[in-house]
């Protein structure tokens, strides 16, 4: 009840308020952005999540958001490895293009998914939803073995990271920086209509906030009860990579029952081996060739 009262009495945030704040931060509709959001953090948004989606559509050329479905993960006994968490429940439903976004990803992602003209990648646990002129290019590169490949295309496009009422614990671009640094990923399986498929998961993001003091492109503004922050995807990815290369255990949480500990163990056994992203390199090569052909 107390939370309801706080939200009811908070100054209303309109779509125009959001658009003016985003314009002030440099989002003028010409750039692409990956967005993470918390509707409740603003207090009272006129139009709810739809108002935020409309504001984002006017502020960015292409809007990308995670549409993860954690509940599709399965634990087939024949493939279990020692780092898997204990699981005593039933398998979740198989992933489809209309599977609801996990609740902890936020209502705004779900509304973007339902918005006309939006597209979704088909990763059964770590899908992304996008709307705008570059949506297909960004989403099409994702694979089971490289779930964060869309961030690589955003890196090539010099896109922005946009945090609406959330902090860096929601900053998915950091996982791509970890990938490039060579940080190990963990084998997992997700449910599809054709059965369980093998994919890979990163460590958690509970200890991601210390990156903020290292970012040079970050700027922010308060709107309603929340803060909106914008930064360069390249800054986030490159900074994450430098931090992990300097300290292989940087940005890993210390919770004893978290998968971060399995990643620590893998680092101890295997070390770090920096990765090249062939998908990103191919995309960059094609983009350069296309530009050259137009000259």
C-alpha cells in the first residue's frame, strides 16, 4: 500500500518529459540504442510503458531491448555439469516468438515486443527485441553459441546504451565486453518446440556497478523519481574488456551460491583467452564494402 501511495503522489512523467530528457542527452532520432528500463522507478508515467516505448521510438533510429525468457531453461540430467544450480522444479514451456518476457526484465520490453513493427531474435532464453531501420541487421547475427552478438553490431554502429531508471546491473553490453576479454561462459540448455538445445550463459551482473567511475561517455539527467543515463556502447564494451584483462575476476560477485563462482573456477583452471568476434568482423567488412561501392 505504501508503494502505491508513493507512486500515486509522484509528479507525473509525460512522454514529452521523456523525449526532452533524451534530446538533452543527445538522442535526436539519428542513433541506435540498446535500452534497459524500470517503469516503476519513475513513479508515475502517463501512458505507462507505452509512453516510454513511444518516447524511445522518437529518440532513437533503432530501439533494442532484451526480451529474455529465463523460464525456458531446462536441466536435462544427461547433460548436467558440475557448475549447474540445483533445480527441483518442472521444465518451463518451450520458447516461441510470442513467449512473454521474464518479469524481471521489465514491462517496457514486453510492450515493445507487442508493438507493431517490432522484431525479435529467436534465442530460446536470451532473445532481443528491436524496432527501427537497423533491427534486422542487429538481431540476425545472434546464435546459440554467441548470444550477445547483437551487441557487436551495435558496437559497429557506434550505438548508445540507455539506462532508464536502472543501473549497470542491467547493462547487457558489459557481457559482450566480457566475451571479448575471453571470460568463460557456462553451458546451459533451453527449451524449444523441437526439444532442449545447448547454449551458453555468462556470469551474473550483480557486481557491475563499479564500472561507472571508469566510463568517460556517461551523462545523465533526472526525470520524475528516476535517473536516465546514456553512454556509448563502445565505451562500455572497451572499458569492461580492459577491466577484465587487468583483473580476470573483476565485476564478478562474491555470492557463494552464484554462477560467478563457477566462472571463477573456470578462470583458475583455464585462464583468459581473448576472443575475436568473427560475426562482428564480417559485419564490419560488409559495411565497409557497401560504403565503398556507393562512392
